[in-house]
């Protein structure tokens, strides 16, 4: 609808342009961000930049991830497929192992004429998992930055149970924003937007992934100083829901792995307060970096024709229920912030419409006038951007595994039901007995203090019927030996292709003037600091730009 309005506007304007430009897409992804934001009503949050973004678009109050852990959640964003459709619930398994031919969100936009670039953290890379080269027009960019800078942090590094070296859970240092990764990501995003703005005929899809407030809660001191820890909200509920299955809560092993948390009780009051302070500080630091990106959008004249989606990959427990981190099906882990700004859409609106992460894929396609792939699990919510009181879904669904069990959740505006059972369909009475349920009423019990599954059989039956309409969830897929070898870095000779410097020059030369500026030279580099030192060595005539001959000849040397 929005693309149609833009087209009509062009047809009836005095401009000679009769076909509307395709809108650009800026996708901002944030790691471990729950709705601790001013625009979501958190009076303690200092997030002026995300708040101003919300004033430009539609804020979704009832948005949910598809699984409260990084890799499966991000798989859902980029493929439009739920974890139970892919059969991937862990961190190490790359989505291409389960769906080798799936077309990802950025890849789909590339197929429709877009330049797709990714930087920071979009897919989960690590634990043996890898990025997806097919999804991007240019190589994915990641910052090179220290996790810690203080001597006491570095002196306290320890090995956790797995042998990985860990630092403390927090750090506050009197350093610049660009000391840490998110500052570098913001700088790179601004550079990419600047280059993209010089070729308005080529629409862009730029995905910017910020790392904070993910652990460790590291941020420059000025962002810690924005918050008085004595006034921050402390958890009031310290126990899991009554009558919930014993395995449903998280043991928050992720937090316990940090060097200063070994054997330490995170629910001790002083520790809790400090960790909450760190989370809010890291969120404010990330917000400031988002502000730099939004400023660039405005300063470069991109705002009128750019769709902006702000998305948190999952929520986070901050001591509620005595729990920390994500890794559950509860509200604090599953609910996420989503804000959408689109040309022609309403502004400064908030909506109760329920959406899932998988819905972002088809929505962006519709807003850009592109047909979405048929195989996705998502539904477009573009109509909500015109009418925030309209509905998107009657309920959302998300999952979380516990060993051989999978907890499948249905959440409607009032209730959440979770069905826990083995991945395989029950085939005997003994297996049937293993099924357990949770049911929560968010009108009567918004803090999830009591599992009502045994007390509300009529509600339970209704939600069971809705869940039964979905396909049987796939069990966790296993990586084949060849893929596992590649993950371990054992690439075959076929995988090792020589670097084509002529092709690389043409790809970097974004304005096609036959020269590379420093910005163009750096834009696809994996290590911008090291690359910047190479530029003068290439620039033999010291004119501040590289010809094709300089780039190819001096690079080969």
C-alpha cells in the first residue's frame, strides 16, 4: 500500500519521474534487548534516540521472538522460518544445514535489485556457527575491538568450565564510544549510509547489528553515570511460578560463566543491583550509537524513502523469578521491542497487535513492493502501519527446548500456554504421561506467579486446539561431517578461490568514477584499522585516491 501511495504521488507531481524509487531498508538489530526503553514506558531507561525513532513510526507492544536465544531467533528473522520448522534450537548449527536452498531476507532483496550489506551482529557467529555469504552483496563486516580495557578486568580473566577464557560480567571505563565494538559499528554504519546515499538509483538493504546490552555489561563510564543504581527497579518476585515444571526455569549458566560470577549468587541484593545497573548502562550506550545512525539517515536526506525496522532478538531476565539471562518461554525472555518506520505510515503510534519475528520478512517485502517467498511462517503486518488498532495475528507462538523436551508456547492477548513433551509424537500411554502444561493469565497475574493449567481446563483445551493446527516440530538437526569439517576451518581446495582484485575494485567503486576513496576502500574490509594503514602504501602518488592500476598492482605486490 505504501509503495502504491508513493507511485501515485510521483504520477501527479511536477517531477518527470513516473515510477517511484524503491524504498531503502535499514534493519537495526540489538542483542539481548528487552523493552527497557523509555518509549515502552520504562521511566528508568535513558534511551532518547530509540524513543525519537518510536515517535517517527509504530511501536509494537506485543512483539515476541520465536525462541529466546541468539542463533535460533536470528535464523527466524533472516529466513522467515520458526525454529521448529528448521529443526534448529541450538547455537552451533548453521541454518543452511537444515534449509540449504532457503532464500534469506537480504538475499531476497538482492534478487530484486538491492545492494545488501551487513555489519556487526546479524546472524549468530561463533560456537562453530558461521555467517552466510549468499545473503550479502559484499563481505559481512565485523568490528575489531577489545571486550575489556581496564587493567583490573584483564587481570581477572579466568577459564570457565569449558576452558574458555572469561572476564568479569561488567566494566565501566572512562573511554570513548569507539573503544568498544558498538561505537565502531555505528561509525561503519554511517560510512556505509554515506556511500549508499551517493547512488540513490540503487536501493540499499543495510542491516546493522549492535552487540549491547549482551553480556558482559561493558560501556563507557558516562553511560553508567546516567543511572543512579539506588533508584533502578529491583525484582520483587524471587521464585519460579508455582506448580510450573521444575525444568521450565533457566539456571542462567551464561551469567555464571563470567569470571567474577563463578560461585557467586546473582540474586544477592548488591550483586543484583550492580548487574541491573550494568544492563541499563549498556542499553544507554547502545542507544547513543543508534542515534548516530539515525542522525546520518536524516543528514544524508535518506529519511523520506527509507524503511527502518528496530528489533531486539529476545528479552532477558533481570532477576525476576530469581532468574537471569534468556533461555525460557516466560514473558521476560520472549517479549521483544519492535519499532517500524515506513514512508506513508502513521507516526508516533503504538499498537497492541501481536507479531512474531518471522513476520518481519513478509512485512518488509510488502512495504517494498516485493512478493515474499511462499515457504515462510510469517504473515505481513503492514496493515497495522496504516491502522495501529488492526490485528496482525490472533496469537503468537515460540519455543524453548529442555533436553529431549520441547516447550511450545501459544500466547494470545490474555493467556500463554506452554506444552512440554518429547520431540517425537507420543505413541504409547507411558509417553503420553510425559506431557506437561503451563498456563498463565496476564490480566489476573501479569507476573506469572501461578501455573493455572490444572485450574482452567476450558482455556487449556482451547489453546491446545490452536497448537494442534501447527505442524509437528522437527527435532534438532545434526551437521553432516563435511559441514562440521568446514566449521572447524578445514576448507577444501575448491573452497579456496584466488582473490580477484579487478572484480574487487569494481565492487568497491560505488560511484563508478574509476577511483577508490578511503571510505570506498574501507567499506568491505574485515579490519578497518589495518586496512586504513594499507591505503597510503597503495596510494603511490599521494593524491588521496586509488586508481584501478594502483589498487590491482600494489595490492598484488
